[in-house]
């Protein structure tokens, strides 16, 4: 019998969590580690490892083939380019201090698509081979260029079999025509609501009048478009976060059941105004407490609430192929499944890549809509986009569930070869997976109720958390 | 204080690489190895933790080396590379 490579991590209680490269995991004590490392496994060990898919007898047997399938299913494979993020303008009618895209004032000329850019974007979209397209309009405030949004939408509807449009808007001052645009069935709204009205005003709207204006528009969007078509996320200052319960209560009162907590990104203006570079430990403590508050809330709530990214990570632990979030993939191949087209027509592999290019840190542009996509730079970056054989990740039991974010590393540290445990990405995700596994192995009925809801099963009885006795 | 470890024979060949990784994870720590013996200068409060951490490095190195061919076979099987 051969045991598949096992990676391990010490748990707070003293035992160890083991995981294989396909994401199978179990707990065991340190005596098992000694036996495993020294090749002195007992019959009980062998029976357990075989029964739980961690071992095989010969290459190609059923156990090996099953493991190979599970291993392959954990890997992200980019498909057709069927998702574009369009930035028709960098102008914005708000001036948030943490703006990650370095927006410009509403009346500043020179930061919008020209007519030639729009035509070139349409030509680019026309050349795609996909039959389905998702278009995300970002900015600045994209509704300041409603004319562009309308033209792109009208073209896509004629060109593709299925279209979906997401408008990332601050909902500060939509015109009547903008509301008409947003009300179409294939249009979705993504906005920001920073926890509660007080925090939102302090971080975004500054004046009470503007706060009320936003809240009126936000409620109007929820009532007229429905909560299925409107998503909102709060941006949190890790060093001065609002009380967790305040966020949960305000979101729940608006019938928003999924909260996506976002720490201030180390991009754009936030680089100078906020200490967002090294805030992982502060963030992790807040985030963990927030999850605990959600568990308490869900225990007695009729309508339960989730934290979007936590649930995403939980589902990555529990099943393979859960690659829907661009920030957490392995390998994290960029510039293939989706691209960003900036206000000047340049292509970027990700939104964060355009941000660090905008501040002059690195130029991660991959061509433009006039001359076409240039892949050489991005292909070089993609060669480092896997965590499987990374000298740090190869020893980490969270590797199969985790990902890699080279652009975040470049943004924060100017390099991609920092020891992983020193990076913000690794520290935050280690914190999330520590929390997830502490909950998986918890016998607290409150925890199990939330895990069942978040993982989409009727009951979470704990049987998934195997333990080698 | 000086923390002295005697490494079991089955693990000795993995010690040099484990020392390199241990230094990478704990820069500035004074550690020397000589055959089956490893010695490091530590503050007493961290002795148990660092001993365990060092042995984890040795175990991990052994597991990594012994399973690397299997990992390569696995990856080749699913990617063709």
C-alpha cells in the first residue's frame, strides 16, 4: 500500500490536521505523524487511510484513479473568454478616501472612452467565440456614461445567445434613464453599503444629505429590482471596523442575506491614506468574531445570513470544482477567462492589475483594443500561478482549497517570491481555513446549524470531520 | 540556552535540507548540525515550540522527498505535462 502525500498543520488543541493533494482531510495525533513519517503505520492506520481514499495499492487501480480524478477536479481550468469588465470612465461623483481605482473628479476630461475606443471594444466583443457573455461595468461611476452602457448592451444582445450585465454603481444619483436601464431583466446592480448609515457617511458620502440620497436610491433599487438583482458589499477599515452586529442587523433589515466583507484594498488612494498593507492579523480577529456573530444570529433568526467569501471557502473545502471566484483559484491563470478594458482601451488581466498599473507600480497592461491582446507578459506571470509545488504551499494542508494571488503580492510587496507565510494573502486565508476547520470539528449545535445552511445540506452532523483514533 | 537534538537514523539524511528550511522560517536563529546532532540557541520559553517546529521540518522534508515522484506522476497523469 502507498499513502498519498499528506500535509499537516498543528491545531490549537495540540492534535494535527492532515490533508492530501486532492483535499481529503482528517485529524490525528502526533503519534500518527511519527508513524507516518517513519513508515511504521499500524493496521488501524492502514485501514483508515485506505477507507478514506488516502492510499492505493498500485498505479492505475480504482483507489488511484479515484484520487487522480479528485485531484484533477481541484485544479482550475480557464474556459472561453466570456466575461469582460469594462471601465468606460474613471470619473466619479463621490470621492471616497479608500478608492482603490484612483478615480478622478466628475468633470475631469480625458478619462472616458472615446468614440474610437467604443468602436474598438465592440469589434473586440464581436470577435469572441463564446455564445454567452457577462459584462461588468465598472468605473469611476459607470452610469456617468449611460450612453456607452446602452450601446454595449444593445450590441451584445444581438451578438450573443445569452447576456448578463452587472453595473457596479455607487447609486448616488442615477437619472431616470439610468433607472430604466437597471430595470431590465438581464441587468444586475452591485453597489457599496458600508455597514451602516454612519459608517457609510464617514467613509463615502461625507454629508448627511448625500447619505440620505444614497439610502433612498438603495431602498428604491431593492424594492423595484428585488434583492435577487441587487448585491451590496461593505468596505471595512480593519483598524476601525463597525460592530459586527450592526452590519448584520442593517443588512438583514434590508432583506440582504449575503454580506461580503471587504477589507480596504491596498490599491489606489488607500495606499497612502490607510495602513492596508499589513493588517492581516487585525482583520483575521475581526473576521473570526464576525463569523461567530453570524452563527449566533442564525441560531434564532427566521431568515439566516451568510458571509459570502467564508461560504465560498467553506464550499471549496467540502467540494471540488468550486472556482467561481476569481480571487481564489489554483492555478490562478489570469488573462484567459476574463479581461478588463480600461478607460483608455488597454487590456488588463484583472481589475487589481489595472489598479497597480494606474499608480505606476507595474505596467501589467496586455495590449489594447486597437492593436489586440499581447500575452507575453501575462504568460510569464502565469508560469508562477500554481501553488501545488510552491516550496511553502507544498507543505500546507490548506493548499488544495487555497489559491494564489501574484498580483496582490506584486501590489503589496513589489515581488512574488516573498515567503508565503509573510504575505497578506496567505495570512488571511490561513485564518479563514483555520476558522472553517475549527467549525467543521465543532460539536456546537449553533455552529452545525450555520454550517448546514452555508454548505447547502439539511444537516451538518460532523461526520465529514474524520478523525484517526 | 542551547537546545540539543539527536535525530533518529531514519531521518538523518533529511536534516541538512530541513535546517535550510528551518532557517528560512526562523531567520536569525543560530542552528548547527553535525551528523545526528542538531544544536540551536533559543530562549527557554520557546525551546519546546522550536524543537517541535524543527522536527516538523524534518518530517516534511522526508515526506516531500519520498513522495515527489508520486506527485509528478499524478500531475503528469492529469495534465499531460
